[in-house]
């Protein structure tokens, strides 16, 4: 017997509210893919996905785009078990594909202070691509610390710590299908937090 579909508020008991449902994300990704397609035409481009956060978004977005694409991943140091960015992000795992003279699209889950995307953009520019555009699912404009805007934005969201659909707190909650605000009492280091 099939399970009844849970209402959005029941996405996870650790959430104070649901910000975006699975369906809302799916619909927006379809239109976002059309915006991206309009910018690149039928040409090939290389996607650089910021793991781990952008894993789900990248996988879903790629499947809505019928251009020939290449995929590479980059890993930049994350918050660990914190909800605010600390210091300067560091590249932990870098690119393997040659992107010289290629059209590049950098994909991240969320644009917050902007430090992460700025770092990755600079790294990409040094490799002399033909072009470098950026795409984020979420944009927390209120928290920007560096002058940087993404070329493609899924949703603008308020200054709240969110999890789900790839976004984590201490590596947890990435597998929630939608995106919600984590309850303040859950935004603390717990015995299972990996640090
Ligand atoms: P930025 O360097 O401050 O722009 O931070 C970007 C990175 O911080 C993202 O790639 C996320 O991994 C993480 N981040 C920022 N805000 C949130 C949030 O609300 N939930 C989960 N991760 C976040
Ligand atoms: Mg991230």
C-alpha cells in the first residue's frame, strides 16, 4: 500500500519552517535551465560543481539542460558544525578537467557572504576560460560581505540558516527533499557532529 504524502511542515521535525518544497524547487530548476540555455545557446560548456552542497542541485539542473556539458567538481572548506562562515575559505579538492578556452558555469547551493564563490571564480579565471558564469540555487543577499552577484539565481531567501536538498548542518540533513529553516536549538554541536 502506498504511503500518504506528508504535508510540507512535516519535512523534518528539526525544522522550524519549510521554505521551499521539493515541487517548488523542481519547477524553478526547469525555468532556470531555460535561462541558462538562453545564455549558452546550443554550445558546450563545463560545469564546475561545488561539492558537497551543490550535489543535488547540480544533478537536477544538468538533467534539464540538453547542451553537451562536461562536469568537474571542486571542494572548498566548509563551516563544519557552525552556521556562520569563519575566516577565508580554502580549496580542499581542486579541478581535474582542463578549462582553458572553455565556457564555464560554476554551480553552488547558496550564495551567503560571497567569499566561497569569489575564491572559486578567481581560481577559474586564472585558468583562462573563454567565459565564467555562476549559478546558485539560493541567495542570502542580506549577508553579503564581498561585492559579488551570481549570473543565475534560483531563489532569494531571508537571512536564516537553511538545510535540505544538499545543504547541511555538520553534514546532516543534506538528504531532505525540500529546504527548511533549522530550529535554533538544533544549530549547536551535538555528540554526533563531525566537526
Ligand atoms: P559564503 O562563502 O559565505 O558565500 O558561503 C557559501 C557556503 O556556505 C555555501 O556553499 C554553503 O555551503 C554554506 N552556507 C551558507 N549559508 C548556509 C545555510 O543557510 N545553510 C547551509 N549552508 C550554508
Ligand atoms: Mg557549499
